[in-house]
């Protein structure tokens, strides 16, 4: 079985600001993202540490971009992270994925990258 292409990428975690509503960090409101890994953006939103200003790299990203990576809080990642789809993962292109990969000198994913 072909490994998931994101495990050899991580570009999105080192390119985009990850902003989301603070309630995703509040256990009493069913939030699961660790608040200690965030910082305040405005009264309603927080950002993952490391994604507020350049150079961007999410504090939860482990490994080397373009080589071998993983999210240290995958099961607790915020909604923007779970919503972002890798290009062709679901049979559709992803301009966000393509932009992040390009910013790190990586070629865009192709449908063949998902072949089993």
C-alpha cells in the first residue's frame, strides 16, 4: 500500500496561518485542540503557535517538510487542518495544497500519487 502523500510533505503546516474559534480549545465546549499550543489572534479566534507570522511552521508539525512529517496532535487538530484536503485525495484538485507545496519547492500532487 502506498503511504499517504502528506506524510512526506507537511507543506501546508509550514505555509498557512491556522486560525480558528477559541472554543475548539475549550474542553467544556467539546474542544480538543490543546490551548497551550495556540495564541490569541483576536477576541474570537486563536492561531496555532508558529503560524501567526513568517517564517510559518505549526508547533505541532514534527519532522522535515518534504521528507517525513506527522502532526503531533492529529486526533486533536483544529477544524482548518481537518478541512484541508490534499490535492486529488478525494479525486479533486486542491489549489491550497498546490500553493503550499510550491512554496516549499515541491511538485504538485497528481492523481497517480494516490494509486494503491
